[in-house]
């Protein structure tokens, strides 16, 4: 039988008499803190027979949709930078295009994966802390700790990026392409670092229910990015050549950070910032472990996608051309999936922090309902219009024929990927990144990779074989995540949430604390 909010309040973690008396800077825990939008403040949890009541589900769907929409819009606007930038690079020649593709793969595996894992930490920790801690400045401390870890990781990674050219040459990349890609990576690194700092700021704000900043920052940086593309790449008088690409990324990242920081300082989100604290350099290990699991998630997702791109190199030129389009179609679903994943993560984390497990269950069903309602029609529409879609991307009859017969693969794969990201968001809201990472690793190593090789090379299914292996892995991953989510003991997750927040709440010299050292160590 699910426990009531009052019973959670009696939990030892919430027994403030067990902790020493603290000043205003200490962190206390409450299960009646307002949720993201404040509409559920002070309300009791739902009864089990109320979980699927129409009114409750409708309210939850509305909250999730409103949360996901700004995130989807902000991620989609990235295409309005990437597409004109790729078009501009296309005018620089085939070496420039090949180098840019190589940089994308290298950055994804040797930089974006470890850095994105740290950004995921804030999705879980900040969303839970926002409703579990009375003093919201704990979110600011988490932000500082993650930024410290990001900087440390970047210091370790930069030599790998600086010396990328010998790596490319060692694996057989032509010298001219390897040289250009190596030069790009030395600058591109700083753009990636700026973008992930911005991702951390967004996670800090999203946990507070502040979503509009993502759209505002993109609208601010978009025209500046377009101007940078013209100045750094397209305009002959000021062009930096292919090195203009990292220049554009750096400018876009700095603009997004500037917009987010001004928003926090002048508009909203400053309430959870308690000032710089020496405690940012302590209590890093739990966050690092959570971040490592998040990095593994991103790594295996990236490897699974690139597995098809690498495998197609052993096929004919027409299949390679078709795969470029198929990969683009699959990636397009990622933007919507990201919005649902972040919205689900924050919502579940907020509800667990508020000790409302039954409301979290309603959120799970609502998230999955939205995901199915969005991605299933997209899949059907793409399959139904596959001939028309193929003709839009190419006029080559052979490539068009390959596309028409293979578009159902990314259509189905994209729908499954969208549902998978929804499940991942729910599990991240519980703080279970390590479990997601194990599922991703097992499905890639045991399912996707061997089936792709077997189907493509042994059974000679070609491009279809590569996609078959990928989708088989996603199916197993989705099924496993579904089992884990539906078998979740939500009362236990509330307790784990409270342990997690209390265990990382060590704080010193924050904001207007009257003590030199204020430490909370709940039993």
C-alpha cells in the first residue's frame, strides 16, 4: 500500500530533530514543497484508484506537453544553424565536407559523450532537489559542482583533441583530410565546451520549471550565428575557410551562455543561486559516478548510430548516398524525443522530491501516451510517403529506389527511438542512469553489433542488414526499460531520492550564511 505524504515526512531523513540546529543557509527537507508550476503545492498524493482518472491524466498531459514544447523548439532551431553552415562548407570543396563529417564522429565519441553525461546529472539532481529541499540554493551548488567536473574533464580531453591528426592517419584517413580535421578539432573543442556549459545552465533552469529561456537564448543567438557563418565561411574577404566552422560554434555557444546568464541574473532563476561556494569542490564523487553512467548512455547511443554509417563504407556508393539521407531522417526524431525525455525527467524528479509517488505513476503513463501519440503517426506518415520523400532528396534513380525501399527502417527506428528516449527520461528522473547505461551496453554488444554484422555480411542483406541489427537492439532496449519502469517500487524511489539529496547536501559559505561553515548531514 503506498504511503501518505505524512508518513514520508516522518522518515528519518526528514526528522530535523536528528540534525544540529542550522542557520538560514542550511538545507531542510519537506514533502510539501511546491511543484514546478506550483499547482500541486501542499496537495496530498493520489489514491491508487485515482491514477487513471480522466481529469488527472488530462492535467498531467497538459503539463508535460507545455514543458516539452519549448525544449523541442529550442533543439529544432539548431537545424537553422547547421543546415546553412553545411551548405556554406559545401562551397569549400569535398575535403572540407569530408573533414567536417570526420570531426563530427570524433567529437561525438571523444568529447560529447563524456561531457553530456555531466549535463544529465543536473537533470536528475536539480529536479529532485527543487522539491525535496526547502532551501533551493542547493540547485546552485549542484550547478557549481558539475561545472567544476566539466572543467576537469575538458582539461583531460583536450590533449586527445589536439593530437587527433596522428590518430586519423593511423586508421587510414587521407593525410589532407586528417590534417584539416585535426586543425578544426583544436578550435572546435572550445565551442563544444561552451555549448555544454549552456546545457548545464538550461538544466538548472528547467528543474525550476523555467523553459522559455531555451527559446529566448536560441532566438538571440540565431541571427548572430547566421552572421558568423557569412563572416567566417561564406564571405571571401573575411572567410577563415573550414576553420570558420569551429568559429561559428564558439560564437553560438558564447551567445547562448550570455543570454542564459542575463536571464538568470535579471529575470528568473536567481532564487536558486546562493553565490559561489567552496563546497563546490567537495562532494563530487556521487555526481561523477552519475555523470559517468550518463556518459556511457550517450557513448553507446552514438556508437549504435555510427555503426550503420561505418558499416555502409563496405557497401556500394549508392548505399552510402542513401544512408546519408536515412541517417538524417532518423536524427530528425531525436529533436522531439529530447524534449519529451527532459520534460519527463524533470517532472518525475520533481514528484519524487515532493514524495508523491502515485502522481509520478500518472506522469509515466502520460509521458508514454504522448510519445506513442506523436511517434506512431510520424512513422506511418513517413512510410506512406516514402516515394515522395525519396524524390525530394535525390534525383538519381538508383539512390531513389534504395531510399524508397529502406525508408521504413528509419521510420520504425525513429518511432522506437522516441519511445526509448521517453523511458530514459523517466529513469533519469529516478536517478537510474547506471541502469540505462548497462541496458545500452548490453543491447549494443549482444544484439545490435553481432546481428548487424551477421545480417549485412553473412546473409548479405546489405544496408537492410545494418538497419535490422540497429532496430533489433532498440527493440530489446525499449522492452527492458519498459519492464523496469512498470516494475518500479515508487515508494522506494522516494526514499532513494531523499537519501541522494541529503547525501550530497554538504554546503559551505553559501550566499548570506552567517556562519563560516554550515554543514547539513542528515542521518
